[in-house]
C-alpha cells in the first residue's frame, strides 16, 4: 500500500505512456484492483496491460511499424490485433497552424503518432512530431534524421479508431 503513494513511483507513473502489470498471478484480485484503480486515478490516459501476454511487444518496439515506404495510405492491422496503424506522407510542406488544429482534433483518438514533418514556417528544418496518450511534442529533428524530402507520419490507434480515408483528408488539409 505504501508503494501506491511513493513519490518516485508516482512520478514514473505520471510520465508513463504504457503501464505493464506483471506477476498478476501472484496476488489476489483485491490488491490487483486497488493497483489498477490507483493507476486510473493518477494517470487515467495511460494504457494498462496486465500480464506479460498482454503486452503488444511488436507494436511498442518494432521498427517495421514505422516504415511508411510503399504505404497505400489506408489503415491496416498492426502487429497486435487490438491496434491499427496509418502511415501518411506529403511531398509538400505543412502549415504549422493548420497542423496544430488537426492534432487538436485527432490526438485524443491516438495511442501514439510519430513522424518527421516539413513545415513552411520552418523552411529547411524538419521537425520531429510525437503524440503519446494525448500529449503532443513538436521539436527540432535530431541531425541524423533530418535528411528527408517529404513529411512522414505514422499513427497508431486502438482497432476501429482510424478511418483511413477521413484521417488522410484531415491530414491533407494541413498542407500549406
């Protein structure tokens, strides 16, 4: 019970995108439910997985899911059947103002999104965009990733959360 109020544990929980509860087979249902309730209270937007079998490892750690090359721009099943992905690209730069509006509209539906985007507001400076659990970060792209001629964004949502045609149109509306 003391762990549920530990400052370090609480700070780590608040910063987590995904929470994996392991060794759930070693405790009774009561303490497990108390833990889940505390996680929901502290970080209601965290994605919680119980047991090692519940962790979609390929989704969280596979580089293949972030390869947009050859994408047909439609949502497709990801490595774990509870998630789907959409890869979006644009050869034209985006308007930062328009893209921020798009993110405000779609970010709550996403588990994660990550990409390198070109904005007309930052000519010649690709920007790294990350969306996790509703939080959006747009920052200067690390030098090793900056050589890119087009904007590329990979979006991950729970199955049924991505309408590829609609989402592509919404993202296309951010082109400058």
